[in-house]
């Protein structure tokens, strides 16, 4: 009986040692796995952080451009109904201005996270929600840009070309500029500035640009929120 007890205690001790060894090995494995996941997580954060910083800089520049464009469009409206002899060269340039620079925002890192298993490496639930929603914010921004481009190309450009000679728009170093200036058809600012189609197009462009400015300002705030949250995660121990 005593011998059996000794064997039992010995076997129990062996089993206990094996269990403890397995638990230690599992713990070490979990620590290594967490360390690997943390490395992947930090790489994701760093890539996204760089992308967001670029977008913040681009949005800052875009907000300045939209604000300036709104002011120019409001000034253009003031010339509705003016006679050509009252228009300065600067005013004419403003009236026929079709310039628009599309703002390009980066989305490679954010799309990569949303489209792959990288999303599971992000621990913060609030950050996951912000990242998941961000592509929709970018789409809204791009869609508004497309509306403005459509107004310019499909409405403003045709009506301006109908009443204004291209000589007023093309650069002076264009081939045969002097000949076109002398013999080309003259511009009719009077008809353009009383045209309902032109007036409505300018006003619509103004309203859509104001909308774009609001979207850009909102997108910048959300971009900054994600960037701030990312910075917190990057410095989390």
C-alpha cells in the first residue's frame, strides 16, 4: 500500500510538472504571438499615420482653394448684367474662369486595412469604427468634386464658349494669337452676363463649392481624430 502511494505521488508530481511545463510553454507562445501581432499592428498604424498626415496637408491646401474659389464666384455674381465697357480685364478673366483643380486624397493604407485581415490586428474598437467609416467619407468628398467638375464642363464651358471668343481664354503665346485677336469673332459679354443659363450655372457652382468646403472641413476633423487616436495607439506600451 505504501509502495502504491509512493508511485501515485510520483506520477501525480510528474503530471503536475508536465502541466506546468505546458502552461509555461503556452504562456511563452502567447507572449511571442502577441509580440508579433503588436509588430504588425504598429506597422499598420505607421503606414496609416503617414497617409493621414498627407491627407491633412492636402485638405489644408484644398480648404484655402475652396475659400478663394467661393470669393471669386461671389465676385462674379456681382458682374451679372454689367456692360462690357465697365468690365476690367481682371473682371473678364473672372467671368470666364473655368479653372478647377481636383483634390487627390490618399486611400491605399485605409483600403488595405479594410479589405484584408489586417483589421483583426487592431485592438481599439473605436479606432476600428473610425477606420471602417473613413472610405465612405472619402467617397462623399470625391462625389462632390465630380458634381463641380460636371457643372464646369457640361454647363459653364459650353455657354461661355457660345458667347466668348476663345482668344479671351487661350494664352497669348498660342500659335497665331495676334491673327486670331484681329480677325476672330468678338466676344459678347453683354449676352453672357444676362444669360439665365450662365447665371444659374455660376450660382450652382458657388453652392456646390460651399458644400465641398463644408465636406472638406468635416473630413479634416475626422482625419485629425483618426490621426490622434493612431498616435495614442503608437505610443501605447
